[in-house]
């Protein structure tokens, strides 16, 4: 890396890398930036090389923090400050709340770009769920019944907690990136930021999707789920119940579930007795599954963007999902063209929509063409240019 380069240098800050969707976005953007001659660094508390995608090369440096504690270690804070100074890093891209972030920025003069990859205020729902599921044991159950439960149901304590974090991140950041206009409006409205100086910090940049080198258009009669198996957000149990309702009506089709997580064993038990359903486990190469599948199913309770949705579109797979967020709506709308949107939580409507789609080959062929075209809106070149425009805008503003 050349710390004297005239082009800006960028560091992405992660707890663990690579391990999920946000990290995949970082890899895509890092590849784009390095192709433009921009120096890129990834600073992480935990580097997990065993999770590195098969066949994927990199042209940027990954730096592991010595104390592996991004949220609390003062030693790691000092280490980050020294890294920024040594490599003359101009922009720090971060997607998590860090208490000592102002100290890093004040010590280095680095510009902060905060990226919100989630549905606004998703943290409140996740926090409530975690408190409930962790209320095992007599003492913890008492705490849930008499303290956390009532606060979740009637109080706004958790909401206020995360509101404060959003305000702090906005205050510290030079730019605050969200995935769509509706998410920006949701944050502005809840925090009452209309016509406030902080409102000007928002930038709308969707997640990129790299088109595969080859797309298999001749699909098998396969329904596919790809993702984590966690209850709070993904609700794969809904998909298994929907399959229970329809599998006898679509005898030529099968359902494949790719992924793992805390709910996997319970989901396998739920699926006992059902035909043509198979749990494939975690895979570091999902392309063969997209090559086979005609339809992707997502039954999430909430979903910020749904990388599997754009990934499916880029592979000519038709996504079907509950209309659970503005991000999902933007990707799949209009329903019946770029995918199928089902009213949130309506299991009967989801089952009916699937049966209609699986019985209508002509519709699937038409929609396959549409989703391939839709995926071009999220090409890395297009989304990368939006990022370059943001960097140019911030560079033009005096510190």
C-alpha cells in the first residue's frame, strides 16, 4: 500500500471478517475501489480466513486488532488511531455503534461514513427478542415477567436507547448511508430531523450485486431458501409450514434449504414427515443451488434489504417474499414483474401465490427475464459510482 497516494484511502471497520452479508458488501466495494486505484484496508477484531469465499482473490490488506475487542478496548482504540495515521487513511467506513468513535476522529481528522445496512430501528425488535429467549432459569424468567417484558410491551426504554445511538452516529458521521429513500424518511421522522442540519448527512446507496459470469436459464423444479436460520428475523418456520400446505399440490417440486443457525435443529424436527424437503447445511458456494432453483422463498418477519433477493435475481431465480420492509418492496416491486410480494404474515396468500407461480411456466419464463434486467440496477459498477460520488462530495467539503 502506498500511504502517499493522491487518491483517497479507505478503511472498513468490522467486528468479524468475513462472516456475513455486511462483510460481503465490504468485499465487493473493496474490489471496486482497488480497481480504481484506491487503497483499501479492512480493520477487524476477528479475522476468519476459513470463511473466505472459495476462488475469491483480494488486493487489499486485512488488519486484525491485537486485543480483538472493537467495542471496549482502549488499546484497540489507540491501535486504530495509529493505523489511520500511519497509512494516512482518509475515510473510515463503519456499520456499528462504537462509544470511542469521537476520540478516533478527533485524534486523526479521518472522515466517518456510517453505513446502516438494516431496516431502521431493527435493533429494538432484536433486543426485545433476545431478552425474551434468554429468560431461562427462574431468576431470568422473573426479570422478564416483571422487568423486561413490561418495558417491551408498554415502555419505550429500548426505543429511546437506540434513538440516542442513532443521533450519536449521525452527529459523529460525515455521511450516513441508508439503503433506500424510505429508510431515510423513517429515521428522519422518528428522530424529528426534518429541516435539521443532520438531515443533510444522509446518502441513499443500495447494496451492490455482482452478476455471475454465467447464468443457468434452464431451471429445475426447485424452491430454494438461502440464509441464516434464526427465529427473530428469518422465520424459516413459516416456510416449512407453507410447504406443509402445498407440497401435495406440487408433486414435481422440491424445497432445498441452504444455511445454518440456532434454529436449524428445531426446523428439521418441524419438517419431519414432509416429503421433498432437504436441509443442505452451510455452503461457501451457493451458485450451484441458484443454477438449479427456479424460485427463491423468503418468509422473514423483517428484512432490511435481503441480499439473497438480488442474488437470486442476478441468477435468474424468481424471488417470493413477504412485503416486510421498504427495502424488500423496492427490490421486488411491482409484484408479478420483478418477483412476488405477499402481504406480511399472510400465510394463506403466500401459499396461494406459490401454487399459482409453480403451475404457470409461461409466467416464470417472463419473470425470469424481468429479474435479470432488474439486477442490473444494483451492478457493482453503478453502485460503486454512487460511492465515488459520495467520496468526491465529502472531499470537497473543508474539515
